[in-house]
């Protein structure tokens, strides 16, 4: 069980924390108590926070985070804890969520103890605390049986410096400014539950415990404490009902189990069934398929024949034109050949004459020289 109690100073969240500790046997972690213990011990941390506490100011976030992280590491906080007075600001809440997420122990509930401001002033200005056990009383609403003495341990009751009216007003102003935004923060996580903090203390406790037990599931951290407080009732064995005499006659007969079939026989049976299915195709369907195939073949043959006829017709159509062109060109070729023939003969004669002249010329020259 991991919860945080929210509320203004004097709302009674500290009182409720202690009652919850007694009920569930998990520690209350109150930054106020831890800081006051440090002041009483005179430690270095106590010296740093003492002037802040006496003037009613909040302790800086880094100091609170240091002290709370150290406390969560104690063995008694292993099964859960109740945070009282921390976180006070959004940055503290975010830092707390990050730290708890790292160790796998996120907060489960944030319970707001809500009290009106005027009631808070009356409570805080009359509050006294036992120096020995930390029990709180109020001289206005819950006075001790013996003035100045604790009802629980007979310790001395003292008024805290931060319970004086000027300090109280300052603390309430700071709460409204810094801490009240936490309500919206935890509401956005669906962890916030609100409890009226005015009235009988035990009635308020009952409301808080009902919320815890209804919303934290499973209650693994609470079971040991709850078992101690309420002893378990002895279990009563259920009475045996004798069977009716007509039950056997009315019962349906159980069918005898079928003999196991070998895997090979099963495979063979499946193959036979498959073949039977193939043979069982209707004759009409087969005839239809054959006729369809023949029609397709015939259609292709007709297309091929038509294509051949078309080609033949085209060739026949082109043949006369080709003959006409040949007839027209033939006379032109002959006429051209006749024109070229005389010229060709004359050229040949001239060429022969030229060749003969060249051969005869040297002989004539030789004959003249001899003479």
C-alpha cells in the first residue's frame, strides 16, 4: 500500500496517518516529524532548516527530497508507506514519481483531507503536541484530559512555533499558492480521492479505509494486518446429498469408445475418399466442359481461316498492279537501251582506233629514220 495524504496545515492528515499506521502496520513518513527530529538532534540539516520552520516557511525542495529518499530506504517501508506532508509542490511530486518508478513502487492513491480555512485557523492556533510520542491535541476542539499532559504517555505538551497565528496565516497562504495545484496533478493521474476532514476522527478514518480497500487491488500489503485483526471463521464442509434412485435409469448410455485407427489406414482412407470425390463429378459437367473446349478450338480455327483468306485476297489484288507497272517500265527500258547502244558502239570504235594509232606511230618513225 503506497499512498500520500494531502491537506492544508491543521487538516488532520497527521492524525489520520498515525491511525492508518496502527491499522495496516506500515510506516508513516512525515517530513515534518523527520525535520523536527533533525532540529532536536542539532544535526547540520537541522541547523539549516530551523530558522525556516520557526518563521513558518517551507523547507527547500532539495532538502526535503534528500530526507525523504533516505527514509524510504528503511526496511519497515518495504511493504508500503504513508506519505504525510510530502510532496508539497508539483516539482516535488514529479521527483517523487520518478524515484518510485525507478524502484517499481509507484503511488497508488492520493487522499485529500479537505477542511475550511476558518476551521483550520481555530485548529492550528490551539494545537499542542506531545514532546515524547508526537500525539497532537487542540485546546479548542480536542483538549487533553490533564492540561499540559499527553493522554497517551503523560508526556509534556508544547505549542510549536509555527502554530502561532501569524505563522499559521503565512503557512495557509503558502499552501494555497504552492500545494493546492497537487490536487489537479493527482486528479489527472486518476489517483485523487477527497475526504471531508471535519467531524468525528473515527468516522473520517472509516471513510479513508473504505477508499483504500475499494481502490487498491490486490491488497497484498494489507492482508497480514487484516488477518491479525479479524480471525478467519472455520470452514463448514458442505452436506453430502444422497443420489436419487432413478438417476441411473435416467442417465443416457455412454457410447462405447471407437477403436483406435492406425495412421497408415487413416491416410489410405483419405486417399480413397479423395479419388471417390474426383470420380463422383457429374457427367453433365464433363460434357459441358468438353463442348466448351471444342467451341474454343473451332473459334480459333475459323479465325485462322479468315486470316488466310484475307491475306490471299490482298495478294490477288496487288498482282495486276505489279504486272501493269512491269509492262509500263519495260518499253521505257528498251527505248533507253536503244539510245545508249549507238553511243556505246561509237565509243568502242574510237577507243580501238586510238589504240591502233598508238601502236603504228613508232613503226612509221623508225621507217623514216632508216631512209
